[in-house]
C-alpha cells in the first residue's frame, strides 16, 4: 500500500537531497577542488588522475551552493535525487 502526504502542510519535517557531482582537474587544480569539498562535507566516491566524483547530501540550497563553487573549478556533470522528507517526532505516516 502507498500513501502520499504533503509534509509542508502537516507540520515540522526534515528534508534532504543527494547529489553526485563530477569535477575534472589535475595537478594543483585538484587541491583547489578538495578545499570546498571538505568545507561542504562532500564525500569522494570516485577519484582518478583527472577527476573526482563527490557525494553531497543536505538541503537543496547547500547543494546549489556547492555546485556553484565547482562550476569554475571544472564541473562536468551533476545528478540529483530530488527531495526526500520525513515528519519529525515519534509518529509514523
């Protein structure tokens, strides 16, 4: 059985999104890419000599900000899940 709830109308909820972000770069450019990734708590899920794939989770605004920072550093590709949400408190749906 499936249920659909509008959590925005039902009270407090938690919302998160997942993004995989590919950034190309080599040499000193790689270190430039890692600094903001560390600040955003992005996880490296794949690394090669020429690129990284980062996993970032959080609110959509956080992911948007991370993508904006990666743009001038060699952003190649972005894949996003969209929002996942759950209500706060002990009750289930």
